[in-house]
C-alpha cells in the first residue's frame, strides 16, 4: 500500500518543525565580545553576566550573583541575552 492510498488519495503536507527557533541562543567564544550579556545554562542562580574578555575559548564573565568567572566555552555553551 502506498502512503497516499492511506489518506484516500490525498497527500498530507509535510510538517517541519524548526527546533532551533525554540531553543535558547547558545554561542561559542568566537561569537562573544566584551560587553555582551550572557547566562550560564547550568547555573541560573548566578544571574545575568557581562562578558569582560575573550581569549580563544576562554571567556571571563562578571555574573550578578557570583562575580567574575573564567569559562571554557569548549565545555559550556553560554546563552546570549538579547
């Protein structure tokens, strides 16, 4: 039996869900620059943080409730706050 025979000869439209539009924006260090606001996905209690410096994959972020933290973006995908 063909797929279109199951629906009485009518073809159903293909549904495509773009998951990327539903997910928070994560980024690598290459796309970060000082002054941007980010959040740590695993530590929401740290609050929002402002990027202080970016050197390779190492990003220094000053978080509201944690202070300055050096983050390796090879291991953590920071979420950019719009």
